[in-house]
């Protein structure tokens, strides 16, 4: 299936429309909360007997090569605050462990 076909579902989506219309390459603090995502393997690749249902918050890290310093650091601090706000709002109502992952930042 061509890549364009699945991406068509993002046409008319407020977040993607907003980013497409921006003149700057710094993206924004928009984030996606994905609850109850089935995870089938552990970190070392071992298959789980039953999938774990985990929730994820995804937010784009700024591209420091494009945005530059210190702007990318300021943007990243704002994104971290946003992710923590979302995690606190949703995960305070969900049982289980809390874990925050890495930010993939190009420098």
C-alpha cells in the first residue's frame, strides 16, 4: 500500500492542519495521549504471555539543528511541562506504574 493512502486520514485533523500551516519549523506543544496500547514484548524482546495495556503521551521534540539554541532548549522545556501535565491529568486516574521515556533530540 502506498504511504500516501494511510496518511490521508490526517487531512482535516486539527493538529496536522495547524502544523502544516505554520511558517516555522519548530512544531508546537501539541501532544497525543494514546491510552490502552497493547505491548507484546519486554525491553529485551521477550514475548509476554499476555499483552500489557499501557498509555503513551507523544509530543514532538524540537529539531535543534533547524531551530537553533537557545530556542530549542526553551521549546523542549515547554514540551516536557506539557507532557507532565497530560500524564498527571490522565495517569492520576489510571492504576499501575508510571514511567516516562526518552526525548529523541537531534543536535
